């Protein structure tokens, strides 16, 4: 415990801190308002009259992003898990099997060869799933999202030419964003699962938990705490990335709507100031919320270190 | 209780176990000593099938358990294991660590498991630490929780893999005391350790391993005072200083 006088002077500094921060923030806002509304002549009347349309467009952005994010989480978790395991190519499995068979004694005849084929297929399957997942992530991470969106969109137009353009756009937008975030989230999950110490899995298996049980009760609860921050960043990133759906044009998401308004009403600055402001209004509270969630579910010794005080 | 016959294990080009056979009676304490890399840990992990042996047989209560038609999980439920690095589940409190197995593996009622868990924590002298996370416990306390966690599964036998090697000297005593009490209560134990005091007083039989083979086997006195093999003599000399 610090002496009281020290404690008091510290709180005095804290108040000064807050005051200084408030002055700087208010000053900055006043200056910005001055520049935007007065010197540039930002049309406040336009903004106050038409912001509901922007909010509706923002809702579509959030909607598309959230659906893609949740679907992508399924893909990401599955791929992440597969890619966090070890898989050996068939040739090596066969070689190991051969040396094992050579050293096995006659008394070991209980192991039948009919199981052999099953094992072989399982190992081979696992290995190729592993490699396919690697390839998928390499493709997703190695090509621009804009290209992926246009690619999917063209495919949708070719295969569903009769579909309503709005549906075409929505469908291709969701498919492209899902595929994209799935690839990135698989990297997050792979890293999270990998970071959980291997001794934890060993201890879980040693008490008789199955592979899935160890994942469900030991690895995941720890991994989730580790992946919450990067997963949140992924959501915020995806929301911003959803602005690339402007290339599709038929979805009235926020950026597309902003461009439409800008070109049709000539309020270019107002439109993009509003668009930027709304993105900020979503992303900043989202990251604040997640900081709170992180604190709430923090466990001593896991992830960010908590103060070492007993909870008893 | 536990019998091992002609166990062989390779890790790639490494021949880790070269024909190990041993037997442990019910209620017996077997101590395994040997230099690092001699295959002691691998042997323990082959017994509860955390590692699948290349060949050879493992028997539990007279039943061969390393067969394809026996689930390794079923074996592991009955053989508890305590690790060198504790491996307590970092996101769970001491009590939750102890009750996870009974609730999730055995399907016991959580209330019952919790009552049992508190009793076990009291047995290892940590009744007041039930709501504390592993990171807030000392090494010795963590290892005692780990022992309680293994006991919660009501195992037929316990495997200890160098349970005191990662501990600061001042915490070794408390863990060894818990283990000695377990042995007195008639638990079947296989202990890999270099604690000669423990080996001498608690174990009936000591087994010296080197390079994947059992070099020598005997009572504590035979191994420590009158080792027959040259390698045993060298190793014991180094340990006893």
C-alpha cells in the first residue's frame, strides 16, 4: 500500500490528465467542425435530412458482414483444427507400418489386416484434407479480396443469370466474404489451438477424455480466450472490407450507398463524411466492447497477465 | 496389476524402448531410475497408452489392453498420471480441475463430484485453495492438486513422471509426503524419480533403466548399496554424490 499523501497526489495527477484529455478532444472537435461546416461549407441540412438512408445502408453492411463472419467462423474453426493437427503422407505411414510389422512378434497376431486398410484410408484422407486446407488458406490469403469478390460475382451471374440482380449481389457478396474470412479465421484458430500447451492436451487425454472431449473442455476454453482479440479485429476488418462490395454495385451497403448519394445529389463531402462517421461509430464501440469481454473472462495466468491477487 | 511384456518403441530412427518387461503387484510401489533419455517417460506413457508401443503387450488386471478392440480412453480412466510439469488446466480452478474428469469422463453428478473433489483437496492438504487458479498456486501446491485430480478418477494404479523434478527444493517435501501417504493407503504406483530418500523408504523395488533397457532390478538396498552392474554403479554414484 502506498502512503496516503502519495495516493492523493497521484489522484490529483489523474484529474489533471482527464482535464487535459477533455480540452484536447473538445478543441479538436471544435476545430474539425469549424473546418468542415464553416470553411468548407459542409451542408448540415443535407446531413440531418438524409442520414436515415445511410443508417439503413449501414445496417445492410453489418448484416452482410455478420452473416459472412458467422459462417466463416464455422469454416475457420474446422480448417484451423485440421491444420493444427499433424498429418503424415501415406508413404510415411506405409513405411512405419512396414517396420512395425517387421518387428511385431507372432504373438501379436491379434492385430488384423482388415483394420489395416481402414487405418490407411483414414490416414490418407486426413493428410489430403490437411493439404487441401493449406491450399485453400494460401489461395484466400494470397489473392486480393476485390478479385475474389468480382470472381464470385461473375460466377454467380454466369450460373444464375435469371436471379434478381439484388439477390445475385447479396449472394456473391456473402459467398466471397465468407470464403475470405474463413481463410483468415482458420489462421487465427490454428494459432490459438497451437498456443495452448501440449501438456494440457496430454493431461486431458491421460484422464480418459476423448480427442473431442479434450478439445471441448480443455483446449477450446483456453484457445477462445486467446483468439478473442484477433477475432474481433477480423470482424472489424471484415466490416471495412465489405465496402469492397461496391464493385458488385447492386447491394446498397454503406459505401455503395454513399457513392450513389454523392453522385446523384452532388453532396460529395457530406456523403463520405457521413459514411466514414458511421463506420467509426460501429468499429470503435466494437473494440471497446471486446476489451470489456476480455477483462470479464480473464483467468489468471492465461493470455494477458492479471494482477496476482487471490480470489478467495 | 500391471504387466508389461517385450515392449518396443521407435521414434523415427530412435530406438527408445528395447524389449522392456516388468510386473507390478497390487499395492506395490515401483520406482524407476535412470539417466535422461533412457526411456522412462516413454515407458510410463506406453503403460497408459498415451503412446502406442510398436510391439509388445501391456496387461492391466490380466487383460491385454494394447489391442485395437480396446479403447485407450478406457485404460487411461483406470490409470492415473501425474506429470513433471503438473499440466493443471490453466482456465479452471483447483476444484474444477479435480472434478472435470469425474463429471465429463465418468458422467458423475456435479454435486457429488464436487463433494468428492473437496475431500480429495483436503486429503492433499489444500482444502482452502479450492477456488484458486493454477497460476496462483506454488509449484508444490499445483502438483498436489494434480495428484488429487488423478485420484478423482478413482484409479487402480498411478503413474508418476518425475513429479518433483520441476519443483523448487522447498516444495519437494510436501509432494513426496502426499505420495508416501498414498503408498501407505495401498495405491499401486509406478514412480519415475530421482528422490533417493523417497525411493529408499517407500519403494520395495527399484528398477534401473538405461538406453531403453532394464539394466538392473532390486530392493533399494541392493541398488543403492550393492549395485551389480557397472552402469548402475556409475549412475547411483552420481546421484548420491
